[in-house]
């Protein structure tokens, strides 16, 4: 037990010191704005006119990934990781390299700390090898679990706000805007509110402005997010264009369907909550209630038998 506590403490200390020592320093938003204004004044502004967090310098994580994976373009087997990172809010080829750099560094740091701990405690060779293997596996899986958790939360937010996005699209189309202009307006509105779906729609709009067809841009959006609702919207709009029906009326019907699905998911979660409460109720609350109810009775019965005539004989 003491060795386990020492191991946990060593891992936490090594991981914390490593992050403090090697994590890239990102400038504040005010510094980035000041740098952007200085670049505009000096005439060296970038043509896209966007602020890039962290600058263009190569981080420690990218250098680590380049050392182990090479500087060439990553193969297709990393596409699943790229999709998960995009769903978590980290998009681009650079984010994939940073992620793999963090994974490699975390694996090596945990393995090194395990080896140091085993060397200090003079553990046997078999225990040392097992401790290093378990520690390396834990260090490798921690970044994955963190990214998957963030991706799950972000996809839940997109799924919950999707019916409201459809309502805004219906309002824009019925007001006289085209479907492409409606997507632009809704993306701007929801991006200003800090919603994740607004960022995704902005990316889709930039693809269409670059010359990608609306059908292909919607398909790419559905592939990136991997949500049934987005795929349904893509199929829905494509079929409406081919048939030639009213987009506003079709969007309104689809929006009502999505709201009904959201209500059904909420009702399903409420029904599951009753089942999930049975386990803590049975193992945490019921024993405490039984103890509170029957303890005075047991104490009184014990006193009755101990104080009865002839009880001490």
C-alpha cells in the first residue's frame, strides 16, 4: 500500500513538473491583438486577417512528434484521431502532431518516473518491468481519455443546440435569404454566442466560399462531426434540391422533428435516472436508514436483557 501511494505521488509530481517545464507559453489575447496591430502598421500583416493563438513557432510537443514520427505528412491511419481532435475543438494537421507529441512525452515521463521509483525502492526485475509497462500504458491513455471526454461534451452541446440552429435557418430563409446566405448569417450569430456549432458552420461556409459545392461541404461537415442529425440535414437538403420543393417548409418540418427528438432524449434520460439511482439508494442510503431506525431498538433490547434479574449469573 505504501509503494502504491509513493508511486501515485511520484507520478503526479513528475507529470506536474513536466507540464510546467515543457508546456508552450501562449500569449494573452491582449498581447495577440497588440501584435496584430503592430503587424498591420508595419505592413507585414497576413492576408487572411485572423489572429492565431500561439503563433507560428514550433512547440515542444511538435518537436517531440517530429522526432519520433518524422516531418512528413501523417498517414491515413491517424484520420480517426484527427476526427476526434476536431470534435473536441482541436482542428488541423498541427493539432494532430501536438497530440501525438503529448502522448509520446506522457508515456516516456510516466515510464521514467516508474523506473526511478523502482530503482529507489530496490524492487525486483519482474516488478520493475511490470510497473514500467503499466505506467507507460497509463501515460499513453491519459491524453486519449481527456480528448474523448472533451469531444463527447462538445458533441453533446452541438446536438442540443442543433434544433435552435434549424429554427434560425427557417427564420432566415422565410425572411427571403438564400440557403447559403442563411448558413452564413446563422454561423455568425451562433459564433458570437460562443456556440460550437457556429464554429463548424463557419468552417463549412469558408469551404463553400473556396469553391466547394454545398452538397460536398455539408457531407464534409457530417463526416467531421459524425452526428446523425447533421447527416439527416445533408440528405434532407440534397433531396429538397433534387425534387424542387420549398426549402423553408421542409426545414420547418425537419426542425420540429429535431425538437421532438430532443424532448424524447430528455424523457429517456429522466427514465434512466430512476434506474441509475437504485444502486446508490440500495448501498448508501438504505443501510444508513436501517441503522438509524433499528439502532435504538437494538440498544433498548440489549439494555433490557443485560439489566434483567439473573442476567449476570
